[in-house]
């Protein structure tokens, strides 16, 4: 192992971790698999999930390693060690906390995932990765599952037979996602059915964004509320304008805009 990797990982020295980026990719390429094995040992320790220093060291080292693998095109040489570290994350909690923050091992899995699965057009790498990738689909991390599914769909287009043995796990994941969507739709439907009057009474006319979109085409009164039904008719009318007339405002709805 390169002496700097040995120092940083052996002593978990965060103060020297950044120095790894001063090294040429070719200089450390031969040490990457060994470094990945050392990271696996560190991340599997009982106190890793509560040790901020160790987590920071691991995150920096993984970033440096995956960068070097991409730059030196050495994924096939280090793929086995990379997948082994990736798979070790399955032994730990991957579900986000109450603040929707990824757990330490979910962060590792996410960082490694892109490095591995961006090589979906390389069958030898996919043969190693796919059996591990499908296990992440039902581990309770929606963001990880969503990204994993995107990469697996690309792998299926390139070489579908790699996924054939994992059809059951993939179908279960799809059904679980659809069940969640169905429940959300049903909940929204029940809320709408029980709140029709209050929804129709909402005065959307005073929204700055609504007034900008509709413009002067509708008489908006400060004393007469414009309910949701009337507003929808106005929005349909202005939606027939050429797209160029909207400027920044396209598509028609943008929930993240502070003026809504």
C-alpha cells in the first residue's frame, strides 16, 4: 500500500487525508484494492457509526479511490475489492434517520454505487455487481433504491441476461413501490373528498405567482376571493399562450417558488 494511504488509514489521520489528492492517480493505482480492504475493516468496526473522525477519513479515501479508478480506467482490476466493500454495507443499517440523513454505511454505498454501476456496459463488472445491487432494492433506503434502479435499467438494456436470475427481487421491489404510491393516492383522494368546501374556498388570487402568470387577463379583486375552481379555469386559459411568453415560468406549476 502507498505509504500515505497506510498512514491515513492505519492511524485514521484526518489531518493528512487531504494530502491524498496531491498524489498522481498512477502513483496510487496499485494500492487501491488494499486500501479498499482496509476501509472495509474500519467501516465494520462496532463504533464506526458514532465515530465522526473515522467516517470523515473513510469518505475522503473513498472519494480519492473512486476518482483514481475512473482516471486510470482500472475498474476491472479493483472491481472485486470495490464490490466487497459495497456488499459489506448490507450488513449495517441503511435506513435514513428521522432527519432524512443517510446513515454512514448508506453514504459509503452511495459513493461506491456510481463508480461501479457507471460501468454497466462492462459485463465482467456487472457480473460482480448485479447480485449485490439487487439486495439494496429492499433495504428501506428510497433514494439509494431509486438510483440503483436507474443503473440496473441501463444494465438490462446492455445485457439483460445478467438480471434474469434476480427477477423475483426486482419484481418485489417494483410492487412495493407501487403499493406506496397507491396508498399516497388513496390518502390524497380521501382528503379531497372530505375537504371539498374548504379547498374551493381557498383564495389563490392573492398569490404573486398566480397574478404574474394570469396577468391582466382576469379581474382580481381584493374583496372577492377567487376560489380554486375559478383559478384552474384561468390557468387553463393562460396555458394556451405560446411557451415563450412565460419567460422563466415554465412549467406552469413550480411548488418550490417562494411566491406561490
